[in-house]
């Protein structure tokens, strides 16, 4: 399903080639006074051109089911998505319609006013005369009809479902699509992608049933999340410059490996500074001489991946940016903010040690002891109450010191009840949702054998730490605060884990599968921090560890289980509702 974008179409008959090539269509719309072709007029009033942006030809022309661009700011990838969308609608490529999604409705309206509407208005012959208004035709910020196809412009915010059910959005339902573009995908929730994908079940692009176009564009934020996670599942294409000596150089790869060797400096720096010209250049890996961006090609790092094409682009491949400035900021980040340099200049996801746990942090807490099968107590327990119950059992061994005896997944609360008996659990905290009824039954059964169980509700109130209500059996805790607390447990080595094994590897993976992100309320300007799930795995064990920490603060200190092991045959395993 992927055409060879490396073979440009010969513009011998532009009027014919325009129908099959969005690149030729976009660059042959007008003529200057000398008869030379000019491209579409963009929102800025400038004509679309590949000059100086040769790297955009393939992303615009290539045909594939899924495409992702993980990029630094600017670069022109969003303009290419607009061009491809409008070209396809003009020539009937997307009969069901195209969905354009933005993080919020406000983002969508700003984008339509500043980017889409001006392009339509500036290009009457190419687009505007096919834009239908009046009667049953639509012309609003959220939906437009171009030729015989609808263009849906939507915000991608999900709303809570009824009775704590699946989250939903009316903006992703009720329509069928052949193409979907998610711009600034890092600011969207992961569930949005699945919901939009469901809108393309009947896609039929170019008359091919089941063929669709899904395009993701984004400036990366955190590692293993959003556009970075999508990029990891692609064939990972980089722009390689072709030097006259025959050498192929990828500035993005070489810079990360050896920044000083990658960036060269012109000798007459004072003259360069006086004329405001770039002070630095990218060295050819073969001859060391300056090599420009215009003569090059995209090469896939993982060509075996056929389901998603991925592009990584940075300011190192921009004629408008100075590599010397990028190197300086990388070595001495402005305001000591390396994250902005990595994300905005280099187009790479970045999470600091304070924002995301690494598996090495978790493994550093491992001892030599195995996973215990029982304990005399008093132990604490945390339970993530999903369809499967992820359980963390341990004890408090000192002042803000803990030991984890057993992480385990149980099919239901009967299995969890058995663990309460075998480990002498006296304090437990269980996720209140989504299975609140069964959690309440479990709490009632445990109370009869001397174990106090609290149901936990996360809150977003920064003023509320952990508040235990003895009457209702509910504990409310500031979500970001308790994630911060377990983050410190691992980083400061205040929790002892069993030795590394398959179970501990899975535990570590899930504990590291979230990241602390900074968000700004666009209306109030308030800055808030929230932990978000990353990666393809779940974060059940991290939540269970949060609940364990809450429960452990309410029990006495415990000894190592290896001097107090019980014989499991003495344990009562019957689970009844009292």
C-alpha cells in the first residue's frame, strides 16, 4: 500500500499530474510574470514550495495507511497535511470525508481561523470554487464541504462516561471517515486514537475497500507517550544528506552520538556574526566538509515495519536554524531547561529523572531474597481494582522505610482474600473503581478477620493529602502527591524489593509506565502537574504500590519474612461475605 515516493513524477503535463500528485498540484497553481510556476498561497500569503524544504516531498506524496511525524517546531509537516487533505477532497479521493482533530475545541477553532480558512480564501481556482455554501451545504468552524466530501474539524477532549464507564466524545462518533489527521497528538489522550480509528471501519480510499489514511503530527513531550510511542512503532525514517564525496550524513543521529564532531564552525566567525549568517554547519561523516540539507533522502532504520511510516525531523535539518546555536543550547540549556532543547529543537521526547522512573531505579532497590509465599504480619496491602486484581504486599520496616514481599495478579477478590490470610494483612487500600461493589464486599469480609480495608478515591485537589474517613471506609488522596511519594521511594532507595525475576521485571515495567507532565490551563493560566500513563503496557502495579504506601503508614513495623514464614497449610482460604 506504499508508493515509491523517491521517484518524482515528471511534470510534462501538470494538469494531468495534478490529479494524482498533491505535490505537483500544490506547486503548479499560479505563474509569475516570467511564466514560472508558483504554488498554492498559504495562510501567510507565501506560495507553497519545496525549495529549501526538499525533505517534505516524500511525506506529502507517499501513500500509506498510517504515517507519523515526530518533529521539532515548524518544518512544514502540518502544511503538507493540509495540502494532502485539500487535494484529496478536490479529486474525490476521500468520498466519506476527512476528520481533522485538535486537542480541544478552542485549538480547533484557532487552527481553522488561522490556517484552513485563509488557504481556502487565497486559492479560489484551486479550492475556493469547490467549497460549497448555502442550502444544505455546511460552512462552519467544525464542518466544511469541499467538492463532494465533508471536512470535520473537531476537538479531541474525552468526557467522563456514565457510572464511571468508558470515557467518550461526541466529536469522535456519528461520522465515517477515509482519512484522519491528529495534529499535536501529544496533547490528546491515548483513548482518542482508538475511537477515531473506529470511524474508519468502512474506509475506501482510491476505490480500495478497507484502505484508509491515518496521519499523526506532533512535537514530542514525554518519553514513551503520544507521538514518541507512535514513532517507536514505525519504520523510523531519518533524513540523510548526500555529500559530493558520496557520504551520507544524518544530522539527527550523528548529533546525539557526538554533538561536537557533528557541528563544524566557519573560520571567520566575526564576519558571520556581523552579517547574521549561521556560525555552524553539519559535517559530512566521510570528508568532514559542510553538507547542506537540499540533496538528500529519507532512509528507514526499521524497514521491516510495513504498517506505519515514521519521520523524525529537527532544526538541524532546517536552513533557518544555526547548528552552532543548537549545540550551544544543548550544552548549556537556556534557563537550565534541557527538555525544551530536546523537544523543540531536536524533535525528541524527553523526561527527566524527576518526571519518570527508570527500570534501573526499581532494580537498584532489589535485594537477594526471593518472593515470599506467606508472612506472620502485620503486613499492608495495595490492590488495583481492575478486571484483574494487581496486588502489592509488604511491610513498614522503619521511618519511611518499606519492604515489598510479593507483587501478584489475582483473577478476583477471592484470591486476594486468601493473600490477606496468608500474609497477616492488617491494613489494605483498594482502588474504589471501576468495581466498587465487589471492593465493598471484600472490605466487609476482611473486617471480620481483623483487616481494615479502605477504598481509595484519587482527587485533583492539591490541598488534600491523604484523608481517611473511618465512618465511610473511604480514603481520599491527591493523585499527583501519592505518585510523587512512590517515585521518591524508588529513587531514594527507601523500599526493598525481592531479587530480579520475571515477576519483578513486570512489576518494574508497570511502575515506570507513567510520567509527570506539566499542563497549563489555557483559560486561567494555572500550571498543574499530572501523571499520565506511557508505553503500551499498563500501570496497575504502580497504582497498587500507591495504595500499599497508604496502607503501610497505618501499621506497626514488621520483621523480615524469612524468620517468620508460616506454613501455607495453616491458612484459611474460604472467602465468604459477612
